[in-house]
C-alpha cells in the first residue's frame, strides 16, 4: 500500500469537520526556525561539554539531569559539612564554588543555544509563524497550544504583532500570567493559577527558560518589562537563587515526577489530559508538529492513545520512508493501539512539515 502524505492545507481541510483543533509542538518547531541552534538533544548535554568531571559524576550519582536539584544538593552539602566537620573549610568552599559553577554552566548552555533578543528573527519569519499559529489560536478558533520546548520562540512569535494594521494576524492567546497585584511595577508577571488559568490556552508542558520559581510565586520574565536579553535576566535570577522552571530529565517517568511536583506544570499536564478526553460531540483534532514520538515523552503522548481525540495529524519532515520517519510512523501506530475498545477508533494522518511553512 502506498503511503499517503497530506499537505498541511489538506490536513486542515480534513480537520474542519471537528469542533476543536489543537496543536502540540516538539523540538522540530524550533529547529525549523534556527536549525544551527536548536538541533540538540538536551540542555544538560550542552552544559556537560564545559562541566567538570566531578560535577558530571554528581549528576550520574544522583541519577538526574535536573540542574536545580544538583545545585541545591551542593549547597545543602556545604551547610552539613560545616556542622559535622567544621575544619573542612576547603571542602565547604569547593561545594559552594561548584554550585556557582553549575549556575554558570547552565547559563552558558542557554546562551549557546538561544537567540539573545527577539529581533534576531525577522518580521517575515514571525509573520509566517503567526499565520501557522492562527489555525489554532486565531480569533474565534478556540483551540489550545501545548509545547514541549522550553525556549522562547513560541512566546516571541505570539507577542510579535505586525506594525501594519491591515496585515495584522489576530491571535487569541493567554498563558495565565498577570501583573503582580502587590508589585505592579515589578519586572516580571506572575502565574495566577487560581484566577487566570481557566482561560489559559498556551501551555508549556515542560516549563520554559523565562519562567522562574520564586517560591511563593511563579514569575515570567518579559522583554517588554525589562528590555534585557534572556541571558542577562537568567544570570540575575540565578544570582538570587531563582531557578528556571523546566523539565530537563532524560526519561518519561522522571519527567512526570518533576511535573507532579509543580503546580504550574501539573496544571498544564492536566489541561492536555483534558483535551485528550474532550466533551465536544463534534470531535477533536490534534496536530503534532516537530515531534518524533520518542518514548521519553510517553507521559504526554500516550494520553492521545488512551483518550478520545478523534483525529491525529502528525508532521513528517523529508522523505516519509526514511528510517527516522518510519520510526515516527511506527511509534504513532503503537500509540493508536492503546485506544480502549469502548472509545472511537483514533484516526491518524501524516502531513508534510515543510508544507506548513511554519517559519516561512
């Protein structure tokens, strides 16, 4: 049987019969914009290149890729050494220095793998991206966007309104963040899970590099409020012991554990679970762009199979019969077999990623 690959336009036309249309983004979304920057496996692997052998061994010993967990472990170890062995001044100093070094490694990894400013991307490319996003969060569409990426490209694209009013692409987007009512002039906005999350339609399933855990609140650092580059903001936040909220773990179970310990991440996760079990009688379509359906994201992807999504549209880049795309097709087909017999069969189609012209 000849494999059928749809164009993005034909996939959209097929999805028009359903009541809702949502989008899930993988790393291919970022690679399509900056292939020289975002074609990497993980932030940890990037940071590991400049990491000392001792620090790398600590990550291995703790069986984690979570920067915050290791930094805090080093800080706690320094405090404990000071109690048990007050004379081990050099050891305590080494532990604290390594904690600071790891912060630097993290920032260097971010700096090396991310454009510093929004205007590093052209207006034309933003316009193309916004046209693509409008099929899901355009005015009156009513869909939601979920991303597994923790870079800023989606955020920048959503915020980059066209100067020409006649060429403006209207997007309806809400990430649940609002001004801090106790500090209206703060250089950040805070996630208001109790009040604003109900209307949230932009969800960072694995966190993002501009979201920082301040303990009593989750803060989003913005270009508009600060005029500062990502690297500068991240540096300042880490000096205050504020850590970016993102999931850096390498396997699905570890990722899920991290998600379940964050109110923000868990809210986003539950939202995705909700669209996988829609109440709409008209059916729901889910588009997945730029994801390999690898098992390290099974905690998210398997919900598609176990749920009631009516029609799944998955992007393929390049020859649909090359080994990488055959693996994606196989992974998707496996997820489709998870569908309970009492639920409608999951329809699956594949579309040409290039035809979506996500970044022009």
